[in-house]
């Protein structure tokens, strides 16, 4: 069995490398494609900068003095500051549906980034906690919408050979942002006096950077799929040619454009001459999302993927890193815990890079999830057992160091599995007609669920004597493993149009699907029956 699995893995690696080799060089190493994906990937900088900085900012003396917070290691005291931003996240994610399909992916990116910058400026000037909480909700409104626009836009312009890799840039940028944010707080703690400027620098720096990214977005490409939905086929073909680095009459561009156009025409309202007519209304899109069985499966996959990511405890560990370090028994004061927090963010960055290049497209989505969730589960079990033993008596120094290491192993597991995969699934599973709505629903659920988890973590820790919370998270990791085995299909290497074929049939045999679905025929019918499996 071991030899069989090893040979199967080699076959998958060879197939991936062959697909990369067979694709025209211009498609893979394309300046327009890479620049556009890099710009869209920056949409995850605001949320992870906020996550990284909010977990450690309350430890700064300047922040504590101005907002009258006594300790950054008290989870109950920083509970509202950490979690209230997610109310704005949910509102922004829901509102993104009304901008993504009306003004396009690029202008949505610019609009929502600007809203986040305004929120940052309000936070910088906030005279007290009420104004700070209002600023965090404003920031969250921009962040929530960006969390929909970013992954969706990358999926829509990326070639199938490296779609998972390019979508992973979103998570890699998360790691970079988390690392820089945490070390920024560490730097101002070391080099600035205990005044308001300490935390203001941490909030002002990313606002300047994202303003520059807005300027860079004018050199990025719009989604050709959205241009088709907007009834601008000439621009769509021209843009597709740009992001593929091939002339418009190249067979690959012609084939891909034909598949896009056929898929969109079959789904959208059409006039008598075959051109796109009125866009579907919100009621029509909602009805299609919640009543068509294939779309319900997409919704189920997206929501459960996000829920499992939160129930695994990963975001909670990041946001309450300093209180958790205190629970484990880490000593050394604010300086030591800030440094460890920065190293934790750096480790997540490195693990995200490893995941992007060696897991998502190379091994596929399912195997990446299996590996990552297993690491998370084992880490939670060890930390829970350590805390239980620590409460019962003295533990060795090596056991304490192993508990700290387990936190970092947990970061590796999350980066490989549930960190990246929900964003990949949330962006690539939806058909073009309902992608904006599906993405908005998924992210709204994601942020509301995350708000509930983060707000309740201090209570969970106290009511379970700390150690029980980690066993609770480990149990959910085990449930996630079973769910992945039964219901997560493999979509690596499939085009956005081909993915539709795997969402048909019984729910509990998804692990058998997604191997080689292809589009058959030159046209797709409205019900998608032109898609079949080979």
C-alpha cells in the first residue's frame, strides 16, 4: 500500500510538471498576469495586518495609557478590541455583492481599500475607546469586502495550470502582513517612547502602502469574465490576451474565451440577437444559489470550509497569542512575548510559501488538507495534555519548550491546510453568474462566525481550565478530517468552467469526483448538462 501511494504521488507530481511544461511560457511567466494577481493579493494585507497588530498593540505602554487598558495579556480585557472589527467585516462582505458586479473587480478593490484607509485614519485620531471601536467597524467594512474581491479576482484571471499557486499568493501575503505587523509593534516598543505615536505608526504605515497599491492597480488588468458579464466582449478578449501573454487569435486564447463566453451566455439573460441582456436581479441570483442543488453543494462546501478553519482554533491562537503564551507559562515580559509573536507570524509566512509551491497544486487540495489538519490536531492534543499536566504539578523545561514548539507546528498545519484552502475554494467553486453573490455570502458567514469564536474564546478558556479549549479544537480537527475525506472533491488543474461538472451526484462520494471532468461540445446548456466526466 505504501509503494502504491508513493507511485501515485509521483504520478501526480509528474502530471503537474507536465501541465506546467506544456503550457506556453508566456502564460506562466506573464508580466500582466503576475502584476494583476499581486495587486489583487494585496487585498488580504489589511485583515492580516489588523489581526497581527491587534493581538499585540494592547501590550504597548502608549496604547494602554491612552485607551486605559491595563494589560495586553488579559484576554477578557482586550476581548472587545480584538473582536468588534468582525462586525464590520461581515457588513463589508455582504455589501461587496452590490459593487463587484456593478463597477468591476478593480474599482471595487480601489473603493474598499479607500474605505479601510479612512477607518485607519479615524483610529489614529481616536480620542477614546468609543471612537476607536467605531473606527474598527469602518476598517472592517473595507476589509470584509476586500476578502471577497481579492481571491475571486485572482481565480477569474489565473490559468488553470497555476490557479492554486496564484490564489495562494493571497495567503502568502497574509503571512508577510502578519509578520511585518507584529515586528512593527515590536520595533516601536523598543525604539519609541510610551506615547500615542507608538500605535499610530503601526496603523499609519499600512495605510500609506495600500494607497500606493491603489495607484499600482491602474496598471493591473480587469477580470475578462466580469467584462463578459458586463457585455463588453471586445475588451474581455483583449484583456484575456493580455493576461495570457498571447495574441487574441492564438488557439489557447480562442478556446478559453469561447468556453467563458459559452458558459456565461448559457447562464445570463440573453436578448434575441444572442447578446447579454439585463443582469440577473438579487432575487434571481439568490434563488439560483439556494434552490439549485449543485449551487447548494457549493455553498455547503464554502461555508463548512470556513467554519472548520475557525473551529480548528487557528485564528484564535493568533489573535490571543500573548494571553496563550502566558497560559503556557512563557516568561520574560512584554519584550519576549512580542518577539515570540513576531516569530510566530514569520513562521506562518514561511509555511505559507512552502504550501504555495509544494502542496496546493503539486499534491492537490485534498492531500494538503489531510496533512495540515493532522498537524493541527496533534498540536492541540499535546498543548491540552501539557496544560492539564502543568496544572497538576511541576513539568519539565523540555515539556514547556515542546508546548511552544507545538504552537509553531500548529501554524504549519494551518498554513498547509485550512489557512489557504477556504480561500481557494471560496473563490474558484462558484460559476460566474453567482460568483459575487456566493463569495459575499461565504465571507459574511466567515466573518460573523469568526467574531463569535474570538469573542467567546476567553470564556471558553476559563470554563475549561484552559486545557479543555485545546482538546475542543482537536476534536473539531478530527471532524474536519472525516468531512474532507467524504465531501471535498479535488479541483486542482481544472478550469473554472470544468469545476461545474463535479458538483453533480450524491453528496457523500465527492472524494471520487474531480479527477478529469471536461467540457464536452462547443456550447454549454443552461442547466450545465454539457459537462460530463471522463
